[in-house]
C-alpha cells in the first residue's frame, strides 16, 4: 500500500505468475505503474513482457497472484470491462470499417450510446490529435504504416483509458518514421497525462521514451529504474549488456578496502575499482563493466587521466565511423578484445587512430562497475 | 495502365502463345459443351412439338406464353431453393464457427473429414436413406410410441427441405469455414479491448468479416438447388415438383422438347437475374475491396 498522501498506483501486480501448461511465461511479478508515468517493459522475445501487457489488458488471467487496477483486484475481469486500451503490434484495424468507424468503435460500445453528433465531433478531435484530420472516410489499406499506426492510437485514445497499452507499436515502421513517432508518442503522453505502458525489445526506444523501464528476462523482472539509473547502475551483467553496450572483464576480488576494491583479472593484472554496495567478499568472482565511451585512448601515456584504474597497451583491429562517434575494436594482452567509443569532437583536434596502430587505453577508477557473478 | 500492361505482354510474345495454349482446352470445353448446346436449346424453344414427340422447326412464342402451365414447379423452385439456401446457411454457420474458432486443431481435421465423408456415397443412396428415416417405418413409427400418431413427413415440403439442407450442407460449411479461419483473431481482441461484449464482437466483427464466405456458399448452394430434381422426386413423392422434375417429365415422358427448352431457358434467365441481383447486393453493400478479400 502506498504511504499516506501518495496516490494509488494505476496498475499493481502482486506476485503474479502466468503459466501456459508447463511453460511459465511470467514468474512472481511484483511492480506498480504510477499514475501519469511512461513505463516500458524491455527484454528479448519470450521474456514475458507481452504476457504481462496482456494481463493488464485482460486478455490473459494470472495463474497466481493479484492484478490491481486503480486499487481494485481485477483478476477474472474480461478485457471489455477494463478501463484500459491497447495499441496492437500490427495495429489490428478493422478492415471492414473506414477510419471513422475504427476510431468511433469504442464510443459506440457504451451504454447508453452517445449521440451521433457527439461521436462525430470526438472522432474528428481525436484524429486531429494524431494529425490525421480529414481522414475519416479512408480505408486502412489505403494508408501507410505510419498512418495506420496513428489510427490505432486514435482508436485507443478516444476512450480516455486509464492506461494506454502499447505492444511493440513501432516495430513495423522504418527507422526514420520510428524516431518521429517516438517523439510524438512522448509529446502526446505528456500533453494528455495518460499513463502509458509500452512493451519493446528495442532498448533505444525504451530508454529514450520512458520515465521508468522494467527489464525482464525469462519471465522475471531483473531491474526497474529510470533509464539513467539502469544505464549507470545496472543490477547485473545482463542489464549492463542489454541497456547500452558494455565491455566485460572477468576477475576475482583480491582485497576489500573502505571504498575501493583490488581486483585480479584473469590475465593476472591487478587494478583498483570503486566498491559497490553491498561489498563483495574477498575471493568473489566479479565482472568489471566498462562502457565503450568511458574507454580513453591516447597515442602516449601523457594523454591519459592521472586517476586511471588500469593502463594497457592495445592495437586497433577495426574502426567504424558512426557520425558523432567513431567505434574502435581493440585487442590487448591483458584485456582481450574490447570496444572504445571516441567522440567526433576529440578527433577534430587530433588525427583519428588507424587500423593496426598501437596505442594506450585506460579508464578512470569511477568508470568501471563491479558486478558480482550470479 | 492498360497501355503499360500491353507493352509488357508484347515484350513476352512467347508468353502469349503459351497463355492461348493453356486456355484452349477450357475454351473448347465451354464452346462445345456449354455455348453450342445452349444455342441449340434456344433454337428449339421457338419450335413446335413433332406429332410423335421431339422437335419440329418453327418460329413461335407459344412455348414461352405457355410457361404459366408449369407455374407450380416454378413457384416451388423459387420458394424452396432460397429457403433451403437460407436454412443451409443457418445450420452451417454455427458448425463452421465451431470448427474454425473453437475446435482444437487436432479434432478439427477429424471433424472436417466427417463433414465430407457422406459425399463418398452416391447422393441417390443418401436421399433414399432419408426416405427410410422420414417414411412410415422411420421417425413417425418412433413418435407413435409416445402417442403422436399418423404423422406424415415424407412427400411434404418439409421432407424436401430436410433433404436439400442435408445434401448441400458441406458446400455451405467450407466457404464459411475458410472465411472464419482466416479471420485475424487479434481483431476480436481489439474489439473486446474497445469494450465490446462477446456477442457484440460477433455481430460487429466476426459476422461482417465472414459474410464473403456466406455469400460464396449461398451462391453455390442456390445454383445447385435451383436445378435440383432428385430430392423433390424422392422426398416430395411427386407432390412437391421442381422445375428440374418438370424438365425430366417434358423431355423424357411427354417428349415435348420445344416446351422443355423454353422452360430451361426461363430457368436460366431467372437464375442469372437472381445471381446478378444478389451479387450487386452483396458487393454493393460492402464497397470496393482489395483482392486480399477473395
């Protein structure tokens, strides 16, 4: 229960498990969706994120545990009685109805049925909202994917749902359009104040749009947090790998000091790292995660920061120009192969590194994350 | 657009010859076995009955003016064929719905086979079976055990309808099954998500989206029922006469070929008119559709 003053979460899952026969699609889910937030479920296909969404919608009922909507248990309540609406992955527009018929569908199911003039006015308003004013008479097959997407959005939003559920809504769109729709969805969500719950396997999509992200894996929630928190403080190697790219170096804790650890890498190198809480025991197997953009490359040791945790000699294996960044694949005797990302700005001052070139690589002590192996 | 298609065809001259060659058998078939006989029937329909039966060349409209003499057969056909089609659709739809939506994939195949199995036996045999079932030793005998006496089922319109629905049910089930089977189940979820109760989802999504199947099945069954003669002959016992029975009578018994020809032409004309009207109604109501929908 929320403490005094805090509003009741729109959606709350309490120890929810969903089984399909022998298969456990979702296990012990425990989370809440706060009113007005943009929450994303992120994970690879088969991780249980869509099942979770379908349990909110009412298409699936939990095998165990409780699903709450606005503080009330809705286990067993069918989809047509829930104040939530969904934007389906492939839109699922009704092909036998025109755009107006699709958008008005939800209003026409209400008893008493709203007057015809009001329905027409609200359809026009909602189409305007998704920038499809005047499209009333179009048929779904006469429209582009992006336009169909907007119709699906309008069809759900016209009902003023307590939660808008989005099931991989942008997966079928091309890259450029996807970016535009991401921004548009975000603006729409802020403007309307409706709670959005999105399911995606695209980490960039989840990180760029959401207030909070739920990372799922094999039917379980791994971590919940703001995009920044997930990126900066991943709970484990899985999250660190899924949310952004990361280099991982395996080793053992050699010594635990007050605020720092000494770690012995597999190659024998000894280095210092900031101590995570709770501190791992001496001798524990850990992974050291270093983001590629935190790798510092220089032709000579003088170019490296003074608080470097470890400095190694490395050779450039490959170089990929990405526009605002250049990605280098490097190899070193101590670290094996690893990635480094160099911003365009620093390459303007100095000439870029060449494939085959030998150089020095390092990272500062605060940059590396120590993740305990599970 | 036509010009573009034309150029493309000319670019593949060999393709044209192949097309012509592939179409030749069907074209020859239709020309020799459909259009030619039809022309003969039209010519005959303006002739006169030869004294010993058969055809005597003439040009008179007497045969057509005399059609009313077989009015009862026309009336029976034109009421019972549409009624039979309607009953067929009403019986077939729930079954097709069950097969396509509810039945598990394993028993679905089995049930579909069971729907076809009766077709392996001759239609004549199957109708004879109904003659026994509805005849005095069948259902009426059973009902007399519970006190319902002297029920006459056979030789009635009811018996003819039962036979027609039974005989043509599979032709109705399959098109409806196909249209329901390819119906995107997510549309049903979308409807439910938007607040529609199950029966409203059925009326607003399932039914309109499976009407093509119903239309196809109805057309098939209706055309065959219009020309039916075995079922009324056996189960109607000569009391429920169809145009088909009239034709058998005219050509084989009274040997009045020209009159029979006129009745045939009238039947064809009525069928064409009703099919065109029906198609207009079905297609007109549903608007222009892309070919994704049949």
